[in-house]
C-alpha cells in the first residue's frame, strides 16, 4: 500500500518552505553586511532579527516535515498490519 498522498505532499511542501526560508536568511545576512559597511547599525539589527527569525522558521518547518513523515510511516505500518 502506498502512503497517503496528502501527507506526502504536505511533507514535501514543508521541505520547500524550509529551503525558501534558508534562502531568505542568506539574503538577510547579506543585508546585514551591507548595513554594517554603510554604518547603519540600527538597520543591521533589524536585518539580524529577520535572519534569526527566518532560521528558526526553517528549522521549525524541518521538524514538522519530520513529524509528518513519522506519522505517515506509522499509518502505513498500521494499514499493512491490518491487511495481514
């Protein structure tokens, strides 16, 4: 039996969101460097907060994707055992 399509799609979607946030974090880091070079410390702090938030969001998406995979695996195992 195959895994539930909704769970697979949601897991893949969470992975994509995580990768997107990783890219956004890198963009914010570059903005931090530019702001520091221009002497804009207040702007650098704002960009740093954004970078930290994006990093945390990325990790949270990865955690959630892992949980969805685990649940999907348990459901698949239960269905297999029920069929036996």
